[in-house]
């Protein structure tokens, strides 16, 4: 059945400002806006400083790669930690890490000891802190607002980032000109202190410990199983990878556009980045109205074409005033793509695996940015910055049109736990680490209905695998053709008991659809077989 696009538009229509009515969300959102402003001031200082230390396009692009590569490498482990640790404490640790990195950059700049090596290494360490924090920041949003406000909160989060992008680079450019790079790096120290204080203020409810709490390795495997079997997440990841691989061209080469092609200063570079942020702010306020008219796929296509036009126009070395207007348009397209993809990713992930699923999305996003940035730097070094921008713009337009037919999921399924599975009947207690466990469900289905029934079970198999099964199948009784046995294997008894709490209400609806074919005793016989111990 095709996704209901009308419902998807309606779900995304409420304005994100409604989320600020929730006090904890409002405090953390405000702190992160100020914190991200300081981070952008630090980033603009790094991006400009590298053009002083080396004129090579590859070295300039390497800073962007150093910032995003750790997120590609560490996003999944960070997502696992997000799901199994206290998210508030984990975020505090990441903010302290970023504070120390900013302090080191400030001291090196103040003592005029900065080198390319130090700058790349500290940018990489800063990327590690960001990699640790990003899945957790995204995963806490559903804890701070009700479900009906979720898409608005995701949009508001992106709006906050772009408010910071509008203010931070412009102020950072002024600090660079007036007080030097040490002051811009110092702003990163102050911003991390503020965010840390807000996290200490937040009183997150403590989850009651239980013997089913996941350990790192089992949580890692469960996250990989989920992402490997979730087709909806695959579609989001593919669309994100294609867009950001080409769109990274502008971020990798923008310092060179500002300095070499347009002859600007650090202040003008900050103005260009500020224009991106201002355009994103304007775009965020128009998104609710656009969502009422366009579905997610149409919004992403419009964002791709907008960014492609900007890249091609920048390749022509336009006047500075026109470059500022172009980057305003880029900001609107950028936030449209970012909030569309992030909103869909949030909507299709259940809470138990949200951190890990978002980590995979962020890994692909930042991996595409890192690979694209370095690749576009090499392309620019080979064929020149203008031609590289032109190739990137044309490639983005072609890719946007080509992948438009791969439809994004609507994200309307109810993923709250259904908790409708009965507790297994046990002759004696079973140790949590025993396994593997084979679960068998016996159905009686008429021969005439079996083809349709098996199609429903095939759809149900994806849910079994996402929630913990590593093998699944259906067998027919040779002595009774109407007796079909669905079976699946789970690695341990503890993992199967977690599976009981992971089954969503949407999956429960699908199970009821399968049970409608059952003609035997109600409910069907369910058996739990555990690997025998010597």
C-alpha cells in the first residue's frame, strides 16, 4: 500500500515554535543556540586560519574532512552508548571534551604556536566530541516534547542551528578582524560552559535498572540488525548520502570562493556564512506552509535543485552582493533538506533503538560530507575551483531528479511498544545468557489462503528481524498441509525478553492481520526452544 502523503503533510504542518511551550526543551534549545553560535565562531576561525597557513585547496578542504570524519567513524558506537547510558550524563561528558579542545585552540592561537598539524589534529579531536554528542542530542528530543510536537521540535532544532549559523560566522569574522583568532576560539570555551550548565540544570528522570539492560556488544549487534533490516531507514540513508555528497562541494570550497574568486576578507567570509544561516531561518518559517502543499520527496527535490543552481551561479564568480543573495537561497534549500531527512529519520525509529538508528543516519550524513569535502578539494586542485563548483551543481541536479522516484517513508506508523505478548510459560527460571532461543508459532491455515497468508508473514518477518531475530522462516508440516510453523532464532533469552518490549503497535496490527487467517485454537500455540546444555 502506498504511504498516505496527505497525513504526512498534516503531521509536519504545526509550527515548531509550539515546542518552546515545554520548559525543558526551551532551556536546552536556547543553550544549544548560544553554544552552537560559539562553535560556528570557532569553526570560521579554523577555516580562515588554514588559508593563512596554506593556500592549497586540498589542505583547506582537509579541515572540513577532519571535522566530519570522526562522526563517520564513531557515530554507531556513540549511538550505542546513547541508548545504553544515561543520555544527560553522556552529553555532559561530550561537552567537557569540546570545552578542552576549544581551550587548547585558544592557547595555541594566543601564543602564536598554531601549525597546520595542530589545527588538523585539534579539529579531529573536536569532531570526536561532536560525534559523541550528536546522536544523544537528537535522541533526547522525543523525551522533551509530546509526539504530536516532534516534527515541529526537529524543525526548531534545525532552525536553532541556523540561527547560530547566521550569528556565529558574522560575529566570528568581526572577532577575527578586531581581536584575532584566540578570541574566536575563546567563544567556543564559553559556549561549551553554557551548554554544560544547562545539562546540569536538566533533571532527567532516571530509568529503573533491570536485569534486561543491554551491554555494549549486544546493543551494538541489535542496532546493526535493526539498521540492516529496516528498509525505511535504508531509503532515508540513501537519499541523504546522495544529497550531501554533492552539496558538500559548497562547504569545502566556500573559503576559497570568498578569498580567491571574490577577493573578500575574513569579515566577508563570515558574512557569506551568516547569509546561509539567515536564509535557513527564513526557510524554516516557511516550511510549515510548504509542507501543507508538498510531500517530503517534493521538498527534497526542491532543495536539491535550489542548491544546484547556487553552485552553478557561484562558479561564474558573481558580484559580492549577488553571492550573498545566492547563499541566502542556499540556506533555505539546506534547511529544507536537513529537516526533511532528519524529521523522517526521527519518525521511523522506535525509542529503544533511536540513538543507534540516528547514529547510522548521522554517520552517512557526515561520511558523505567528509568524503565529498575531500573529494571536491582534490577536484578543485585539479580543474580549478570554478569548474569544480559547476560540476558539483550539475551533478546535484541530476542526482536529485534521478533519486526522486525512490520515495521517502511517511513516518506515520505508531512505534510505541504494544506490550501485548504474554509472558512465556516456564518449567523453571531461565538464565538470561542462555541461547540461542527458537520461537515457534503454529498456525492452521486453509490451503486456498496460504499464498496470501505467507505474503503477510513475509512482511511480519521484517519486524521480527528488526526487533531481535537473526534468522526467520516458515515450515509446513508434511503430515498436515494446513499446519504452518513460523519460527525465528534470537541470540539469548535476555534478547528475546527485550523483544517482548520492542514490538510496536504497528507490528501488533500486522500480527492481527496474520492471525485473521488462523483457523485453529486461539491463540496459536507458541513454543520456546532453548539450546540444550551438556
